[in-house]
């Protein structure tokens, strides 16, 4: 799990969590950065994506939309 598991976090009363320092360093997350929260792993977890990467993510999804549709429909 090295490189995948950073640490555990506790959700505070206001719904806040602290991103572990090593994860912040690895992903160059700085105070004031915007992160987008997405559903991940079939509602078993959350995914954080730095907003500066969203344009790249959307471009990739757009290029592969036909293949993604096939995967989602169960066709290969």
C-alpha cells in the first residue's frame, strides 16, 4: 500500500479534515488551493482532485468518451 495510503483522518464537527502533510507535499497542495470532491470507488470513498488538473481531466475524458461509454454499457 506504499504510495497509496497516507494516514487516517478524523472528520471534525464542521465536516473538515486535515490532509496529511506528506500527501500535501506529494501533490503540491498549498493553503488556498481549490480541490474538487468527487464520488469514488462506487460510493465507498471520496476522490480529491486539484482544480488546476480539471481541464486536463475533462480533455482526457472527452478524447475517450466513446470507449468510456462502451465500458459503462458493458460492451468491449
